[in-house]
C-alpha cells in the first residue's frame, strides 16, 4: 500500500509536460517525494524512484546523493529492477564515487548468474563504471568466463576486457594467452570480437602482437566477414613495418581481395595496406618490381571507380589514396588525369583541395601547360551572372590556386618549364584574372625570371611596358584587390635592362604620369630609381646622334622630369620617397644648368660640308654610375660560402657602454659640492681631481672658483623650487618622514646636472602600413593572349663571392626533416598510454597470477573492528604512561647510588656486551618500522630524543626489551676496551631504470657513486680536490629472436660537464667486447667523471650504436644525475652531536630549501602516512638518516661527497582555517644553495603517495 498513490515514471513525464510554466517547482516537489520513497523499505518503490531520478538526471539534475540506493536496486533479484539500478549507476557513477567499493561482490554474483541476460546487464554496466580497483578485482572472473558455454557471453566478455586492460594493464600480459585462444573460437561473432579487441590494443604498441600473425593470416584467407577482414587488414598494416617478411606473404591474398571484392570499404583498406606496407616499392629483383607495378596499376584502376562514384566520401578517399601512390608511380596516376581534373569543379571544397594537392604532384614537362590552363580557367566565373559569394570567388581559395600555379611552375628551379615566355604571359594573365591581391608573389616571379633567364629579357621588357600602361594597375578601382605591386617589378626591370627598350622616351613618360601619386611608396621609390637609370641611358645615347633635334629633346625631357619629380614625389609622406626625389631633383637641376639652351651653330668645313659641334660631356656623366657591371643572380649558397674575416668577433663591443653611476646618498651641500663629478658631466673639483689627467692642473684653481659660484646659484634655485612646490596644490608631497625620504633623491638632483644628448632619427625605419583584408571581386571572362613561340633558353650565370669556401657537396644543409608530432587525440579516444609499457614477449612466471578480490567487511563488522582498535590504543596509551612514571622513579634511585656501585654495574654490563658483541651483527632498522615502535603515544612536554643508532633489531614483543637493549648499547659504547664502531647508513641503489629502446634492443641502467669516491671520508673544511666518479652500468637486452647485436659502442656527445673516466680525448667512447646473442642481456660498465658542479639539471647525453643484420643502428639517450647520488654513507649522529653541529657551524648553513606534501582531507592512517613519508624522504630520496623523532616531527642529517652538510626537519602542519587539512613540511639547511635546491626538486618530483 506504500506505493499505491505514488507517481510512476509515466506520471512524472506527464506532469513535467503539464507544468511548463512552473517546471522547476514541480520537479523540486517530485525530488522531495523521491527522497521519501527511497527511505522506505519497499524494493518496488525504490526501483521506481531510481527510474524517475535517472530521467531527471538526463534533464541535468544531480542524483549522486542517491548512489547508495542505486546499489541497493542493483542488488535486486528482479531482472527489471536490476536493469534500472545498472542504468542509474551508468549515468551517475564516476571514478570517485565512494560506493563503488560495495559493488565488487555484487557484480561478481551477477557474473556468476545462470541467466545470460543478467550477465549481459552486469557486463554492460561494468564497462561504464570501471575503476582500477574493480578492474584488478574482477579481471580473473572475466578471464574465466572466456570459456562460457554461451557465445553471446564470450563475445561480451571479450569486449569488456578491453576496458579492463585500460584500467589494469598488467592484466593483459597475464590473460593474453586465454584471449589468443578465442581467435579459434567456433562461433564467428566471438572471433570477430577478439579481432576487434586485438586491433584496438595494437594501436598503441603493434609489435606486441607479431606472434598472432599466423592466426590472423589464416582468418584473412578463410573468413568471409568483410568487417572482420577490414580489422585484420588494418592490423597487418600496422605490423608490416616491424616484420618486412609479412609483405611478401600478404601480397597474394590482398591482391585477390582487391580484384574480387565488391565492398568499397574492404577495397580501400586493402589498397591502404598495400601502400602503408611498402608493397608497391619497385626496389629489388625484376620479378618483384614487375609484380609491384602490376599491383600498383590494379590499385589505380580500382581507385578510378572511386572518383567516378557519385558518393562524395568515396571520391575523397579515392583522391587521398592516389596522393599516396603518386610518389612511387606518378606515371600511373597521370594516366587518369582527365577524371582527376574534373574533380576541380566539384562543389565540395574538401574534394577540390585534395584534387589540387594531387594535381601539384602530377605536373611534368609534358602536362604542365594543360594543368596550368585548366587551373586558370577554374579562376574564371562559369557565367557572367555568377555572384561574388560563390565558393569559386572566395579570396582565400583563389589565392591558394594562384600559389599552386606558381609553385608547380617554379619548383626545382623551373625544371618543368620549356618556354619561359609562355610562363611570363601566364603571370601577366594572373594579374588580371586573380581577383585577389597576390601582387607580392607575382612581383617576385617577374623579377626572378627576368634576372635569371637571359634569352627572355627582351620579351620581359616589352611585357613590363604593357603592364606599366595598364590603367587597371595604375588606377585600380579597388586597391585592396589590385595587384599593383607588379608595377614595382615592371619599373625595376625596364630600368635595369633599359638597353632593350624600343623607346626610352615612352618609358620615361609612363614612369612620370600623374596616377603614380596614388601608388604604394615602395613602388614610387622604384619608379624614381628607374627614371634616373633610363634617363642616364637615353642621355648617353644622345652623344652618338647629337644635333639640334637631340638638343631640343634633351631640354624638353629635363623640364618634364624636373616638373614631374617635384609634383609627384617631393611631397610624398614617405621618407624614402622624399630622399630619393630630392637626390633626383638635384641631379636634374645640375644637368639643366649645364645643358645647352641655345641652338647649335653649324660650321662649314674645308670640304664645304656642314659639321655639328661636339656633344657636351655631361651626356655621358651619369651612365657609368649605373651600368658599369652587369647584374647577375646570386647563387643560393653564396652567403654560406663567404669566408669569415680574421679577427671578427661578433660578441665584442664595437663601442664600450657608458658605465652607470653608483647611487650615493649625502647631505644637500655635500651632494652639490662633492658628488657632482661622480656623474661624469664635465664638472671637476677637489674630489674629482684624482681621476683626471695632469694636463688639467693649470686650470684647477679657476675651476674651483667657478664651482663655488655655481654651487651658490644651484642652492638658491633649489630653495626657490622647494618653496614653489610647497604651495603648489598639484605637487604630491608632505612633511612626513617617509615622504621626505622618498623625495630626497629628487630634491637633491639638480636640473642643470642632467646631460644634453643629441637625438637622431637615422635608426628609425618607416612605419609598416598593414593592408586591409582582401575582399572578393567580381571578375569577367577575358580572352587570353596567344602564347609566344618558344625560344632557346639561356640562363644567367649565378655569382659567388670572392674567396668562397668550397664544399664537398652542393646539397649540404638540406636535411630531410620529417614531422614527428603526435597525432591529435579525438574527444572519443580512450587513454591507452599505459598499454605501451606492457611487454607480451615476456613469458608469464609460475608465481604470477591474476589477483583475487578480497571480500569487504559488512558495516557492523567494520564498526566492531574500529571500536576494538580504539580500545586497544587507549590501553597502550595507559601502559605507556605507567612505564614513563616507572622510568622516572628508577632514574632517581640510580642517582642516589654510590660511584662504586655504578662502576660494578658498568663492568658487568661491559662483560655481557663483550660476550654478545662477537655474535651480533650491526644492522639498520628501517626508519618507518623504528619510529612506529618507538614514537610516543601521547605528546610529552619535553620529549627525550630517540637515537636511531642501534646494534640489533629490537624484539617487537615488548618495549622494555628495546629499552634494555638501548642501555646495554650505551654501556658497551662507553667501554674503553671494546669501542663500538659507529653505524653507517646504506642507501638503496638506483637500479633497472628505463633509458631507451627500439625494435632490437631495450636499455636499462644502474647508477651509483663509485667505491673510489666513497672510500676516503670527507670532513668539513677538507673538501676533495679531484672530481667524483659515478659508475654507470648499462644493461642491453637483445629483443630479437634470431640475430645478434655486435660492435656495441657508447659515446658521450653533448655532455659538457661529464666525460668518461680516464679519457682525455675529445671523443669519449667505450665499446662492448663481445656480441649480444638473441634473447640475451649484456652489461657494459662505464665510469663517468663529473667535472661540472652538481646541480639538479646535470644531465648525461650520448649515443648507443650497434650493428644488427649488417646494418648500423643508433639510439640517442639522456638521463639526469641526481644530487642525492653524491650523498655519503656516514655514521649516524646522536642528538647531542646534531645540536652541536648546528650551534657551532650555524654560519655555514646559510642555504635553505623547503618542500610541501599535501595530506588529503579525511585520509585514514595519517600517522602511518607521515612515518612512511619520513622514510621515503630520508632513505630513498635525499639519502640522509634520521637523528631524532618526536611526536609529529623528525630531524635528519647527511653529508655529500663534496663536503656539503645537509640538516633538515620534517613535521606535520595544520592548515589555517581548516582543522582537517594538513601538510607535511620538509625544511632543509645546507652549506651550498645549489645542492639543496637540487634535493628540494627531487622531493617535489617524486610521488610520495
């Protein structure tokens, strides 16, 4: 009857739809009712409430507060309710949900159910709520279910195991053999699931799955499931780079699939595998090359069907595959040029861009003209009414096409061009057809071709004259989309090669027309330079045809140019144009003054023939300035081959910088009379005479008188200024001492002492004017001019600098650089990085097995255990107090005894200790174990220091035995006959650290301070004079199954602070004497001499090289040398010695460092965590030893090989404002700041948890 009047999920949905205006209030009321329903014991009502909560969670409402009730519904015996519970868990649980620990046994029970549907629900829910703990605890149960009688269960188990391996990577190695068996399962769906899981696992480390090649090959040749074949082929595509022999084995079945399969998806994967596996490579014997060419022709033919298909996706992947085949078989791809060029007009921009990529690679000498013509036609609108917003008129797209046209024509130094006049005509057409600003690109091409190709210079000059006369370039309607920048190249070329002009007068008129004033300043500057060059050439030619007509032409041209330069260029806002215009105007004025203004007089000679007077000398005055030498192109490597001048030091100062004055404070009068000379402003007085030369002694008295008069005037002006500032309301000041102190420097500084510096604008460049964003422009179809006939090509000689350095190869510096960036990770990709470190080649040991989950305590059992533990701790605290009182009483009685009794006790104890000393061995008690047994249970006002120096590990049965042992040791240490050696600390070595690996070898290393460096004790003040030596042991594991590794060498390449011990040469190298056989490990020990200062970033870099199957291989490696490696195993200090060191040598411990370790709020066992942290920080990280231990704190001490002493304190600190939050603070003092900074960084880099 409890749920008789409750709302169902249907009622909830109906109510939300009916209460659209008050939806929030209605849902709040329903959630309150759901809370009441969950408190009841009716399982039907709880399941109904969870179903409603699940619906509300999809609307954005939180249901994490009901996680415990979700677990209750999951445990329901009814299948319907169980499904509701698992659905709620899938939607609301995350990795941090507390109740997930309660689901382990529940899921185990559901996995063992006889109902396949319940097993399916459990597996589906587990795949969504899986955590590392659940994966570890349930992995064994899931692996056991791989032998389930129902194929549907085996298939689901295989799929969920992939998620398990992501959370628990070690489970993959332990269960790989069982999963491998499923590849031979009688049910094809199970086999397909196994292939799917293996294919996903192999994405991270394909080499692990080479052993599956025989089984996968069998499936490839026998299966008819296209989707499974696609997965298998993808897996083989990843395996072939690691095993080249697979290529030959896979060639027949994949060729058969390519020729017979009607499935486009399978066909593409086969072609992709052929390309990725290198099966199309033609290197090798004749039969192999012939089969590769045949297979490539078949692939290209099949890919043509992709391009002809109306499906855009097939067309895109077809173009993508053709792009990959193009580098190896360009002639086969070129045969299908017609269908490829049709794809340029496709409405899909992605297909057009992929087609352009393919077209660029297809270009050859034979088809270049056709491809460029097709691309230029693509730039023209299809009809006159085409709007600007179409994809073809997009400025970015059009600019990209033009760049590609220029690239395919200019690549490899214009190797594909046979007619450069045709190419210049194409560039000229692009200036009008482009519809987008690509003037810079076209300008560079015009100038490059004009300079490099001699045979086309005449045509180039004629073409440039046409461009200069084009009104669309000189007077553009839309400057943003205009290619006016080509006018710069046109002006420069006709100026440089003006001897090829048919009419220099026409060129000068074009260069001085009024529309030039609107062009870019850089174009105007080039116009001015070309005007001067052409005028000089034209004027020089006049002297060969000097007559009255020539004189008149000269005078008229000078007047035209003078007027044009002054009107167009002299008033330009650009400084460069102004400067050039000024220079040209001055030259023209000089020529105008000396030009003959009167008509020429014709003289009659003896032969009665008229003779003209000699031409003036000024006609040829400008020509040598511009045309003395021919301008040739510069070789690409000319700059590299310039010899470095002797004595050139680019790091040295050309002029020494002026030293900055040292700040000095003094009284007002002293500042004026004594310190003025320190600023170096030219004033000299008594205090400044020491640094002066003896030449100024004669004027010393006069300078002193002037300084006195100047000082009085300055003091008077200063007083007036202070009075003025005092009554100025806008002056910030005051009578407070702080304000006086702040303003003292400003008040004392006299304005007359500020030096006057001449500023210059020579170093400033003209401002950079950014062009506006390119806009699209409506373009019309234009009739292209007929291409000029081909002429023999003659290239200009490339110039090299004098005394150029010769190189062995012209290709130096052109390394093949490949991008190694990682592929971008998608939002749906799972993190499988942990699987990379799983090595499936290592066999599973007999003692290795999947872990079994431990059953959790019931709530009542857990409460009973916690109560018993609290009671036990109270009893231990009471016993500790009693023992403390008893020890105090014993101390009082000992003080009252006589000295004779004490001597007898000492002698007895010394005899006992002597008898035991022969059988006892000095051992070290681990810090965590020691502090747990000896730390006080309650805080004492003055806790006595607990020393860690012991002989034997105390028995844990009673604390009294440990105390008596301590007394025995104390008495034995005081004995003179048998003095006990101080116990030294042995630190754990750094072993089996991963260094590098490749397909053939895996390298790990051990590193330790060598024995020769630790034998001599280092005392304070007696630091070593030589450098420390570190022993590096490289362990080289041969991964190969067949071949050995020989000629193994290790060389240090870029290690400036490290070199091999005993090596004085610049090339540090050591080699292994014998080869490393297959599946074996070789060791190579190297002594490294640490020559640099020990610091955190001290690294060793080198190269490991070896020979495998006749090929030389190498691996680069680098690793850090931690500062803690140089800590010595010194005798343990007592508390008294520790305090004595700190008090007597406190001035030496000037370096400090600290680190913090955060304790999670509510973490259980914080005390145990603290003592574990103490052990890790001292013994494992910093290699120090604990001196004293008190409640919540511990002190430690250590010493390095260099003599650096380290003292520290570890303590627990409570956060301000939050009693539950605590941190562990590690504070250290040291005699060297760099060394302690390195230790602090080591603590921060290591995970304590």
